[in-house]
């Protein structure tokens, strides 16, 4: 049951991502066709690459700008806050790290299985309060 739900979510995400890729490619072709006659094929290709890079930078900035973890009691420098600070300071490095981690997870099914199991596992009940 949980696995079917997970597979359905992955399929939906893949369909949305594929639609987004098709739209971006169509937009790139349209920009290239519009600029090819004005500035030549080489410069039109460079302009398309620059526009796509600029869009990626803007998207990375928008996604990392509002990410603020909730502070953990007694721990002001936890791993989550350090990672978000790194992503805020260097969004391209963070995007590269996420891409590298995704490549490792996709190529190693054991890691993917462990992540899925951890994500859908039942949380253990909290320990009973001590009687002191």
C-alpha cells in the first residue's frame, strides 16, 4: 500500500518534470529561432545558454532564500542550519551537491531502499517521563 503510494507520487513527479523539460526546451528553441537571424547562430546559442543559466540562478536564489529551519532547543549549530546557510551562501554549490547525492542514490538501490524505508517507517513512541 505504502509502496504503491510512493510509486504513484514518483510517477506524478516524473510527469511534471518531463512536462517542465519539454516547455523549457521549446522556449529555448523559440529564443534561438528569434535571435539566429539577428545575431547569428553562434551568438544565438550563447544567448540561449546565458538565459537558461540566469533562470537557473534566479530559481536557486528563490528556493534557498526563504529556507529557515526551526531552531532546535539547546543546539544553535545543528547540521540542518549549517546546510541551509551553505545553500544560502553558495546556491550553485548546493545544487551541485544535491545533484551528486541524487546520482549516488539512483545508482545504489540499497541507499534508495534505506531512504524510502526511513521516510515511511513508523516513529517510535516517546519515552515515558521519568519519576524523580
